[in-house]
C-alpha cells in the first residue's frame, strides 16, 4: 500500500515538474516573441488589454495562463498562437515551410511533395539581387549602406522608405491603421517589388524583419546578407543621437528592453552570410570593414564592378 502511495506521489511530482517546465518554456517563448516584435511589456499590455503585471508573471513562468488570454497576447504581437506553445519543432526553416504551405496553390503543394520525396529534378538557385544589411536600429545600416552603395556604384534602398513610398503613408501611420501584421504584409510586397526590378542594390532593412519567417527567408535567399553588430549601449546611444526612441520612448527600462530585443533576435541575425562588428569604430572604419567583407562577393559578380577611387 505504501509502495502504491509512493508511486502516486512520484507520478504527481513528475507531472508537476513537467508543468513547471512547460510554463517556463511558454514564458520564454512569449518573451522571445515580444523581443522579436520590438515591443516592451508596457506596449504589449496596452495592445492586448492585459495587465503588465500579468504579462511579467507569464514571462517568468509563474502565470498559469488560459488559452483565451494567450490568444490575446499572440494577437497583440501579430504572432501565430502555435508559435508560443512549446514544442519539439522550433527551427526557423519549419516556420517558413509552414507559412509557404498555407499560401500555396494545389499545384505548388504537389510540386513541393515531389521535391521532398526526391522525385523532381535538381533545384534551381536564384541569383543574388545585391547586398542586404540586417541588424538592430543603430547598427549603421543606412549610413554604411549609402557609403557602400556609392563605393560600388549600386543603388541604395531603405526598405522602410520604399514601403512608405509605395503606400503613401509613414511606417507609424501604417502600424496605427493596419497593425504589425498589416505592416509586415506591405514589407513583403515592397521587397517583392524591388526583386522584380532585377537590378543589384544595397538594401537596408528594418530591424524587425527577422520576425517574419517568409520575408526574412526571402532576404537570405535573394541577397548576400550582412549582419551589422554593435554593443547594446552603442545601439541605444546612436538611436538617441538620431532623436528616435521608438518603440521604447518614456520607458524607464528602455536599456533592458533593448537587451531583450537583441537577445531574442541574435539567433536570427546570425543566419546572415557575413557578420561585421561596428563596435567602437568610427563611421569610416566601419565602412571600410563592411567593404572588405563584401569584396570577395563583388569580385565574383559580373555586374557592376567596384568603382575605383581617385
């Protein structure tokens, strides 16, 4: 009898441990997704209508959240509910394949099944459309991107500016009217428009582009992608020197939020083909380092060639 009771107690403890681990992983996913979206707890609380204290408990693994409240959290972040639920499948490639399958036509699904089963011919490789710079705000994507484009004779494009040009609205207005999800749709449309022009460009992307699997995968597959890195303090100082505190204005914990965002995005930024650390470098030094990084790629390109300096 005692053995039966001990067995039940042990099973109960194992179940309790498993639930604790589940809630901790759930909290970590919510915190990571919030970081990817560049949202502070205060902003998430406001958009979701859930108290900031409750979100803090959820992220710490102490909030036994209901599915209804978790859905409100995912909707506020324009994320899929299943991306917040801990599971064994968490690879970025799976998220891309899932979203592609949702948008695919029956013919495309049939073709994909042939490829996955090994019954199709060799895959074709899309030629690179240029160089894309990714990274957190304040990394120097716009400044260094312009210098690189001038050096090599390519056009320079800021993706956010292209989105504004195509839609006749500022990024802030787009998000206010259509939310994060609407902005990400317009971001992908603007990127496809640029790729359709079939001209090599230096592209400066928004810091949060990595949060949308399909769009980020399109960047990685279509461009030679470079992650511009810096220390968190440098990111913050550079952003403040530009007079831009989005999305952390008036937040006492802005530095901690920035660290959360950077920590959440680092694994995705790290998928870039090249990493260039701009920490403690002047603009000229950082530009030279970026140019050195892409020189081997440019040497292989047929057009256009690097413009010689006089």
